[in-house]
C-alpha cells in the first residue's frame, strides 16, 4: 500500500490539532505547508480554520477564511460537493450567530437556496423566514414560514409553534385563533384569542361546541380519575370561559352565574394523587378555592343580576386576595366596594384587581378588560396606559405577547394624539425588547431614528443600546462613531466619560489601530478608586471574549492594557 503524500498527512494533523483546540501548533504547521501545498488544499485547510474560529465565536477571523474557501469550492466543480455544502452551511450559521441577517440574506442564494435538495425544500423557505425575522420584517417572515408549512411532509409542531410566535408578535390574533384550531388542536387557546380581540360570537360558538363534546351528563364516574368524571376539569374550564364570554360580550349576568356554578359542581378538583379511599363522595369545589379571576367574574355577575347578598360575600373574599403593599390597593378596594357597577366600573375593577392581588399579576384579566374597552368604546386613557404598562413589563413572561402589546401601545398612543415624547419612549421600550431577543440588527435599525426624537436622558440610553448592538455584531467602527457623541455628552471627570473612553480604546485595539487606542488609554489614566471593577468592565469583557475566541494575541494585549491602567 502506497504512503499518502506528506502534505496530506500534515493537513490531517492540522485538522486533529484544531479538533483538540491547539490552534497555535496548527497555525505553525499551516505556515510551513503554505510554501509547498497546492491552492486547493490550502483553501480547504483555511475552511477548517474558519470553522474552528466560528465554533469559538471568533466571527471576524472566521468570515474571510470561510468565504475564500467557499468561493474556491463553488468555482471548481471538481471539488468535493460535501465540502462546498458544509462551507455554505457554516457561512449561513456564521451570519445567523453573529447577528448579521443582512449578510446572511446577501449570501443566501448561494449558501442555502442553491444547494437545497430541491426547489421545494421546506427548510429553504423556513431559513429565509428566520432571516426576515432577524431583519425585523415579520410580515415577510410569516409569508415564507406559511409557504414552508404548506409543503409536503412539513406540517410539524415546531413549524406551527414558529407561526404561533410570529402571529403573537404581529398581533394577528384572528389568524392565531385559526392556527390553534386547524393546525394544533388547541381549542382552549383559540377561544381565548377570540375573547381577547372581542369576537364574542366566534368565541361563544366554539365554547358551546366544546361543552357539548365534554358534557358530564354523557359520562360515567371513574374512580381512576380520583372519583371525578374523566372530562370534568375540561368541562369546568369551558363553563368558566362561557361565563366570561356571556359577561364580557353580552352582559348576561344570570347566565354567567349559572355557567360558573355548573362548572364548579362538575369539577371536584381533587389532586390525582389522592388515595381512592379518601376521595369525597360529593362532587363540587369549595368556593374558597376559586381563582381570583373567577371571583371577579362572580362578583360582577352577582352585582349586575341584583344578587346583592352573594355579591357582598365575593367582595369580602376578593378584598382578602389583594396585596396591601401594592400602590393601587386603595383604588382596588374602592372598585370592589362599588354597587350596581356600570360597564366602565366593571372594567376598572378587572384591571385594578389584576395588578393588585397578592402574587403575580393576572394578565388574562387585563386582556379581558382591554377587549371590553375596545368592543364597547369605553375610553379612560390613564387606565389604558396603566393596563399597557403591565402587559408590556418583563413580569409578563410571554415575550411574544409582550412585544405584540408594545406595538399595540405605540399604535394606540398615535391614535389618541399622545405627545411625540411619550410615543418615542414607547418605541424605545419596544426597541429594548428587540435587543433582549438578541435581534441586534433589527434593534439598532429601530433605535437610530429615535435619537432625534428623545429627551437627552433617553437619547443617551438609546445611543448606549446602539453601541451594545454594534459590539455584539463586531461593528466596531460604527460603535466608535456613537461613542464619540456619547463622550461629548459627559463631563471629563465623570465615571460615564471614563467608561465610554475606555470602551473606545478597546474597539480601536480590536480594529488593529493600536497607536490611536493608546492615546485613549492615556486619557483614562490609572483607575484606582472603589469603582475600578465597573469602570474597567469594557476591557475585561473584551479580554474574556478574545480568550473564548482563541484570539490569543489580542487577549494578551488587552490583559497588558488592563494591568497598566489598574492600580497595584
């Protein structure tokens, strides 16, 4: 058996060294190989280095290596196809991970679409949707995702969930409701969508259909279900939604009371782990176990139906649920104690209880209140502002819903003629949501036009976020331009100025402009006060990132810079 050429042996050794993380030795071997190896082998090895840097987050060094190797493979048909395909995937992954959807889209026809298994490969449309989403073009993302979903063999749960998130982000609750029913068999979620947008007729039709299917009168008691009817929990749930629909959409108080009572009687709510001998003989649930939102529905319904004694009983129980430490406590108690409530007062009660009860705020109560206001034209701008504040805050853990609510708030503020300053702040908070999603390209594009519309304090906040986006995408030159303006906003003896100056020095080092960087380090001088750790954060962060990316030379330089400016 003939021996392999020495160049191939060295190439395989380089591959093994990179797999082991020994980039320094690999670079030494590659430097020797450059003198004798053919171009095709050199570029294939460059591709290996590119993939190594990509895996370590070193996107700056990975990009030119991967592109050169890919371009060569693409223009030389004799090159192995699997190498070309692997490089194309790596380039696509590079720009996706780097947060550069604009570059990913530019290369997409060559890296993804051209090398798909067929013109109707659903993954191509799905990847294009991901790019649209990162660019902030959510409507185009939905078009491509739905196109992918319609292709044969691609109607899977992951695809449906991706569509669900986009419909939430774009506030297309009617389409979301249809998606839940037609693709995901989630009728309960579909009903909530219809209630949230005020389509009470569609909600009522679906609720009645579900109640008919789960009617406990068609079931037999089953001890295996802790002594309850098997479908009792679902039946109870839909009876509660029926009460919500009758109350919110039609003001039918007596029917709403009957619906909740029937649901309570049907559902014993005994834990599944309860031993059979301890299962109670009677069904039904103590009213003390009612959820806060159920108490609200019962109170409003009893008050509207004239059942004053029962309404007072629920007032007492509801008041006990409130957190006295909450700043809206007194307002909520006042709302609970109103009698013969008007529609506007009912909505006010829902909102105040939702944000005041002891524990996590009830976003569903807020959504119901918002739907009633919209459907019946009940305007109270301060109350609506209060509702949007809670629906958009981080405690609302569904980030897709939160983003959709943030967009709705912007639209509403424009509709009522709010001040330009208030609208700009709402847009700033929406941009912050994009940043938290790590959609840096879309966030930066959103922040830049806001700079001329914000007050000085918020303008500094927006500019800092633009710098953060640039740092995440390695757009150091763009970051420097914004840092220049940020530094001009601070006095030279302030910590903020020191922090911004040091960050600019770091970016200049990362660009290889070390002499310019040195002048900025000199401006900072030695940092020896109690806030040293905070002020040197840009330098320490960049050093850690360089080490993680195996950029050993720049990591050593940054460590030396840190040592010089730190006292001791």
